[in-house]
C-alpha cells in the first residue's frame, strides 16, 4: 500500500468518524474506504503515491462529498 492510499484511508475515516449524524450510514461509508482508496491511488502519479498528506486531504474531500450526496438523496 502506498503512502497516498494510507493517507486517503486516514482522511476518509477521519471525516466519516467526525460526522455526528446517523443519517450518513457511517458503517456503510467506512466499508467503502478500501476500494475507494485503491481506485483513487490509480489516478495519481508515482511521485504523488508517496505523499500521505495529499491522500489524506483527497480522502477527506471525497468523504465530505459522499456524505453530502447521501444527505441530498435522503431529502
């Protein structure tokens, strides 16, 4: 696993765990993180693969978008 993927997983998990709203289906979103991190890792350069913090911020941003999308669907 690359540093980017580890960072992505950490950022995603951090954001999801900070959500206080049960409507976000936290368990389901956490279950998706491994697959999403692997897919995200395919889209970055070799240099970016070594950047934990880039992955972390991408993961948090992706999680924020996933939570917002779930909220929109449930409205």
